[in-house]
C-alpha cells in the first residue's frame, strides 16, 4: 500500500511538474541602453541577422554553420582586461560540451583590422580552441558592430562601426535553433557561466520537446 501511494504521488508530481522554459528575448524586454534605437521598440519576431564572416582557418562562416544552439560573444585577442577571463569561461563551456554536437560557440572580434585570420589562428592554437566546436570570426567592422548592437543586443554604446567606434562587452548570449536570444550572461562571472550551462541543458530539453 505504501509503495502504491508512492507511485501515485510520483505520477501526480510528474504530471504537475512544469515544463522547462526560458524567455525569448525581444528588444522591448531588454534595457533600452543596450538596444540600438532602430530596433528598440520591436516586440516580437526578433532574430539574429544573417551574417558572412571568416574564421581562424580562413573559412567562411554563416548562419548555415549555426543551425543548432550556440553561445556568442565579442572580444579581441590583445585585450588584457575582461577578454582573458571570458576566453577561459568559453573554454570551460567548450570542455563541458565537447562531445555535444547540438551546441557551438561563436566569438566575434571587435578589432578586425588587427585580428586577422592569422592572428585569430595564433590565438586559437594558444588557447586550445576546438575548431569543430568554436569559431573565432573576423570580417567587416560595420557588419560585426551591427550584429552586436542590432541582433545580439550586446552592448551599451552607440556608434556606426567607423574607425573611431569601439565596443567592449562582457555579455555572453545564448541563441536557440531559431536564431532567437534565450539568455544574457556575464562572461566574467563564474556563477553566471554555471547558470548558462544549466540554461543550455534546459534549452536542449525545450527543443527536443518542441521539435519531436
């Protein structure tokens, strides 16, 4: 009788347990100091724009290379402040998810003039970047900065991507298979990285449920 009661309670708990969920971030949900004025009032359907950049191996990288879940950030190889910590945390994520083909990493340089393909390759080798999992990308500055401001909603400053423009952000963004933002995390905070890893697992469950 006790065993039967326990089974019934477990069934009720399972049925009543809420499904895992994560927000789908729209520009109107984000502090407007982080959002470019051209998208500030968008309430739905916000997605990461198509892009065409080049990685540490000289390969062209587009949205087609990121059809699943991914984590994005913005950095530069000669940064001596927040970027080394962010890179170490990206490496931690890489190691945790090395054998999980559903999740990738994408780091955009904010100084493409100096972060050439050769420089990105040196940095990748030095840090232990797994080419199959993680792309460090360079390309036209205006395109990268527009992605940061209008797609990823990653930075607090305004600008037009010209030679005097500079962005520097600690934000990591979690992107789902539909190119939507599902979370923002402080890439310098180890507790935020643990939360990010938890949210990745939640997002995998959500997508498995929704697409099956």
